[in-house]
C-alpha cells in the first residue's frame, strides 16, 4: 500500500498529517462497519420472509410461534401436518410453563398456516 501513502503525501503535503490519519482511521472504521452491517441485516422487519407478513393473523403467528425458536415458514408442512405439529407445540408450551393458546389465537394461527401450507 505504498502507493496509497504516496498519494496521500502528494495531496496532503506532510508525512506527519498522514501518519495521524492512518493512526486514527481504524477508530472511524468501527462505527462505519456497524452502520453497514446494520443496513445489511435489515432489523426493521425480520419476518419479511413470511407470506402476508403484515396481516393480523401473521402477527399472532409470529408472536406465539417465535418465542422458543425462529418462526417456521408455513410452506414447510401441509395443512394436516401443521395440525399435529401445533398439537405437539401445545405440549411444549405446557412443559415450559407457557400459557396455552387462546381459542382466538389458535383460530388465527391455524387459518394462517392452512392458507399458506404446502
Ligand atoms: C414453549 C416453546 C415453544 C413454542 C411457543 C413453540 N414451539 Fe415449536 N418447537 C419447540 C421445541 C422445543 C421444538 C423442538 C422439537 C420438538 O420438541 O418436537 C419445536 C419444534 C418445532 C418445529 C419443528 C422444527 C424442525 O426443525 O423440524 C416446528 C415446525 C414448530 N416447532 C412449529 C411451531 C409452531 C407453529 C408454533 C406455534 C403454534 C410453535 N412451534 C411454538 C418449542 C416451542
């Protein structure tokens, strides 16, 4: 990277100034990198991969099925398989002292899963 140094010397004039720029450059790099990675891992809508992610049913699904693991994509299973999977999850909730799904939550989750199942 000698040419970078030469270029900097040519445009800035003094070896001293360049030395301090190079010395503090890593300090400026840290927030710059944080900013870049922050944009790359879009934290605004982490569930954008789900179909109809903005609907109320999707909201209930995300809330109730994303507490112990990542929210599974509804295309993973058939409607029938979701039915038994949600029954298994009822047991997992119980074991971990999670409150059971209310009837209205269950209805919204099941209709969301059925609508988007494979
Ligand atoms: C109380 C914690 C908890 C909640 C809440 C929960 N799960 Fe699970 N889930 C688990 C555990 C633990 C496993 C690991 C496999 C097992 O126990 O059968 C799992 C596994 C799964 C799997 C299989 C993952 C795989 O890799 O094959 C699916 C699909 C799933 N859950 C869907 C759901 C859905 C849908 C809901 C919401 C109705 C839900 N989970 C809510 C604890 C939970």
